[in-house]
C-alpha cells in the first residue's frame, strides 16, 4: 500500500509547484516595480538639485561677467586716453586691437615716419624719436600695466563664456531627458549674456574708425607744415 501511496503524493507535489512558482514570480515583479519607482523618484530629485545648482552658477557668472565688462571698458578708455596724449608711446591701433607693442610688454617705440627714410628730414625725425623715447621711459610702464590688466580680464571673460556655454549645454541635455522645468534659467537669457560680452568689441570697432579719421587729419596737417 505504501508503494501505491507514494506515486499519488508525488503527483500532488508536482501539481502544487506551478502555483507556487506563479506566486513567487508575481511577488518578484511587484518588488521590481517598487524598486523602479524608488529609483526614478531619486533620479528626479538628483536632476532637480543639479539643475538648481547650475541655475545659481549661471546667474553668478552672468553678474561677474557684467562686472568684468565694465572694468575692461574702463581700462580700455584709460589706454585710449594715454594713446591720444602720447601717440609715440602707445599706438592707437595697438590699443584698439588689444595687441601689438603694448601687449608684448616691450612696445613703446615710435612708428617710423616714411618721410624720414633715405635721410630726408633727418634732423626733425631724430628729435621726434628722441622725444618719443623720453616719454616712453615715464609713461610706458603705466600703459603696459593697464594693458596686462585688460588682457587678464579678457581671458577671464573667455573662460566664463566657455563655462556658461558648457552649463547651458548640460541644461539642454537634461531638458531633453525629461523632468526639467522650462524656466530653469530663472529669467536669464543666455543670448543676452553673450551679447553683453560682444558689446565692448563693437564699441572698439567704432572707436577705431573715429580714431583713425582723427589720426589721418593730424598726419595731413603735419605734412602740410
């Protein structure tokens, strides 16, 4: 009898196994769904925190960029003033372009007058070069220092512009992934921030045209004398 009961009990165990397997599968699916919900919730929180930090950084960099633009403009005007008073020490073209003899640290020599080549008007040309050298010894260090400060400010502006562009790209990538608010820039327009950096360059171009016309008039008056 025992041998007949054993196959029956074995068949009962087999019939119960599929039911237990389905229950365990359903339980595991439920646990996975719950874990996915928790992970998605934490991911959204991390994204929100990162976006808020990027937003604060962009606003801070925008303010610093504005201050650097103002300082750069003030230094440029001071250099232009020195160049207009001592054209033999600080050439106007070097001041406008931000390069040249002043940016190299050794500028300050008077430009060569074409009328002095070949010995013509040698006495007057020598006096003018000597006068430029005398002015150079007193005024050039100040102009060189201001030019170095202006170059440093320009480098800082370029670094900040690169950082803002990188952060803007990161924000756009996060927005594409979803779950990012639309007004994440906090009312700050990146185009306006970048436009603020271009204003000094446009102003330099206008000043360049004006200074060039004045210099041509002065050269014409000296030649007529």
